C-alpha cells in the first residue's frame, strides 16, 4: 500500500534490479513465447485458473531479501467498484483501471499503455487464429478482445489493438458510486466466458463469435473438467458444457447465490453471508454460517483441502480457513483485515497472502 498516492495504485515487482530491453525485442520474444504453456509463475486471470481456486502449486515466490524491483503507476476509478488485480502471462504484467498498461515483468519497461477504462481484470485466452494470445475484458455491455502484446500501429508503437468486441444494447446496472457492474472474465480451451446483463456468454477467443448463451449472473464463472459453473441469485448454481452449452449440472441450495469456486472435490458457493459446499452431483454436503461473522464479498481461495475466505465481524474482520471435506473451521486470523479484500487470498508453496 502506498499511502501518499490517493487516486493511483502502484504495480510492483520484487527482486533484484534488471537491465532494460528494447520494446521491439520484447514484442518479438513474446510472440514466440505465446505458443508455449503458461510458466509456473504466470497468473493469467483473476484467481489464477479457470476454476477460481487462486492456487499456484508450482509458483516460486521470493524467499530472501525481498525488495521492490520497479513500479508503474496506474490511474484507477473512485467509487465502490471492483479495483482490478494485475495479471501475469508470458513475461508480461497487465494492470487495468482508467488506463491499461502492459509492462515487462523483469524490467518494468512499458510495452504499451492506452487510455482504456476497465473495471475488471482481464484474462489471457489462447487463440487458434493468432500466434499471440487475446487479452479479454468484460465491459458494461459485454466483452472486448485485444492483442495481448499490443500489436503495432502508428510509428510502430504498440497500442493494444482491438481484435473483437461483443456487446448488448444496454449496459449493466450501476453500483453505488456510479461505476458500472461488470463480471470477471474467465478463459478456457480457447473460449472466453463473461456474464453480462444476467446472461452467460461463451465467446470464441480468436474471432469474438458468441458460441452460445445461457441465463446466469454472479461475479465470476468457474470452469472445471469441461463444465462452466455460474450462479443465479434467485435460482441456485448451474453448470454447462463449455463446447455446446448443454446444461449438465444444477443445484438449488437456497436463495442468494453470488459466486462459485470449482475446487477439485466440490463446488463452494458464496451465498450472501455464508458458504455452502456442493458435491458435483448437486448435493449440499456442508454449510459454514458462523453466528458472529458474515461474508465480506471478497473471493475465495482453495488449496490442499482448505478454503480461505474473508469475513466481517463486530470487532474484527478475519481471514478464515475452512475444511473443504466437512465445512468445519480450522482457524481464523488474529489480525483483523482493515477493509474488504479487493483481491483473493493467493496460495503457493511459499506463502499465503491477502492483498488489500
């Protein structure tokens, strides 16, 4: 946190100082890297993976002498809207707000920066028709796909060229503070999943063609084993085949489903003030509803049979660890979270951290 910057967030990278490379070299390297699989330290979408677990078991975090390697300032919007988390892929880090910035993760050198206002983090989607991936965003009307490495326009300067745009005639309803409500995009198998105007859209990452649409709301879809799961606040949790859109799952645990996380052994549904565990047959296997706490609206992380979620209480707002087998509480943090988490807890072999 940087207290002397009121309307800006600072994007940082830790480690030793690194040399600068020409932008042309960066772009050339990224295009060849785009055909490879995500590196172990990539964070290609919010909550790391399509399932939304926020767990990166192969990530290698800093161990000793942690220091700030570089900083990039990003203009962000005021109000109660979601503050987008950065994502990392193929040696590039993307930060969004009132601007979109792409920087080299090692040097911090700007690859491209453009005045595009996004109120949700992007996702990296592998595109069959391009050598480079697509950078996909949710928008108040639908979704947008950009060249993930910027492409070259005027005078050879990368600008974040638009590949496709999908939109409805009407925008999402506005949140308090005037910021449009947008979902968080998820990419899997060359398909981008976004929720817009109470509809789940499956969009081809290469062409922007809408492959299918189904009812659904919530903050973020979750994908596991070829099924995309989405909540409906008044109806429950539903699952659809990612290729065909055929419904393959339904559960109606109770009114008030906000979002869902697809853990390896079960779904974890965020139900207003509580959490519910659902097996993949749709049966409720546990409920976590402490009398002294209520959910804070932040995401959930799941790793090694434990779910981590933020809660609000009268005196403190702890991070709580919940056993995914039976829903029992393992522990809650002694240190109170000062405000509602903007980002999910993140799990790696090195550390568990909550970003505020």
